[in-house]
């Protein structure tokens, strides 16, 4: 009997391979690509500006595909990160198999894979944000036996032309429905694409913010995820922002994650919830309330608040 959690998973690779992404192998990806006549592979990796970058490959044969999936491809680090010198900028983008998904926008059958950066000596790039997060999590797990899980609340505004029918009142958009919520269709389409790309979504809804200008309307929405290991939570947010911008572009509207659009109106939060688990069980709460582990975690966040906000609140409005 098939596992319904795999059969109903939106990710087409999970459905076909009948295994969770964490168990994907190189041979699994090759098998899927051959069976589904996938013609292109995109390597995706995050640059210093926080946006997804892309390398496109036309698949010419099994040996070429095997090489790409094994060794990755060279990229110019100095063009991706401002702090890398051009004289020694050779990096390699190496795919992480568990992140593979069928590109929901490509007109040609395409599989996208998120990548990690490695130096020419084969070592993880120490300064890569993805590597910094992974190493920190490994230290935590090694010293405490605990896993840090996180989930993001991705708030955004849709900036569109003026629409006079069924207006929403300022600061009254929370969980509004169509036709008062103008961009529910965009949100639902994005949620489906994010799920197909491996995102674990809790729900989506319109948010409080609604700004009616003379020529444009600004409608706030939110997509909330479920807790997953912290590295995966970061991947989810990066992919989700890309998906929302892609679908917004298709509709001819702009999607903004800016912390503040206008004074007196709700801003976009990038809230991150965390919890510590052991053997898959939440260790933050017990029958008596917060555990000692939870109290220590809160104390740690407060102690490290200056460092956390230095990276998480990089502009005056955030």
C-alpha cells in the first residue's frame, strides 16, 4: 500500500520516487529526469543580495547529467558576493538533491535544484550564509542533541492599478475574501507552486494592510509555513519570495516585501518562529508550562539580540 503522505505530496519527485526529499539520491534524480522527458536543469543559489541566481543547462545525455549532479559547476564568486576578491573568486555550485523540484514556470520541462557553494579545494565556502547557518546548527546538535526548527511568516504587499469595485477599508483587510480581497487568486496560485517546490505551508490569507492611493492600490497578504529544520526553513522563504515575484510578474503587478510601505499603515513583518526538538518531539513545553530548555533559549535570544538584529534588520524601516 502506498504511503498517502507521499502520494498526495505536491512535489512531483516525491510522488514518483515514493520517498521523502531527504532520501533523494543522484540516481533518483536521473531516473525521474529520464522518465519524465525533462530537457533542462537549473542550478539555483543565493547571492549576496539575497536573490536566487540561476545556471541553465540543456540536458545532452546521461553522462553529462551525472557529471553535473556529482560535481556541480563553476561560478564567479566575486560577482555574487562583494567581499570575494576577483583574483581568487572561483567557486562551485554543488546541488543538494533533496531540494529538487519541477519548475512550475518553465515552458520547457525543467528540474530546479538548490545548490551550496564550495571552494576550488572542495571545502564549503565558510562565508556563505547557507553554510554559516548549517555549521551553527551542527554545533547546536552536536553539543545539545537538539534540533532547531523554524517557520516563517511571509508578509507582502501586491502593488496594482486602481480598482474601485468592492474596496477594502484601510487597516481592515485581515482575512478578507474575494471580491474585497483582489489578489486571493495570486496568493493561492503561489501557495500551490511553493508546495510543488517543496515548501511546507500552514495557510495563507489576506493581511491587515490595505492602502488606497490616487493611482494605485496596495493589498497585504501572508503565507505562513510549518516548522522544519532551520536550514530548510530558510530555503522555503527564498523559494517562496521567488515564486511570488514570478507570479506577480505574470499578472503585471509588483510584489513587495519592504518592511514599511507607508506611514500609518501595517508594515511587512518577516516573523520567524523557532522551537527545539529531540527525537521529533517539542522540548519547549511540558504539562507545567515552559521547560528549562525553553527559558535558556529565550535568554540566548535576548543575549544575542544585537547580533541577530544586525543581520535581520538591515534597513532603518525594519
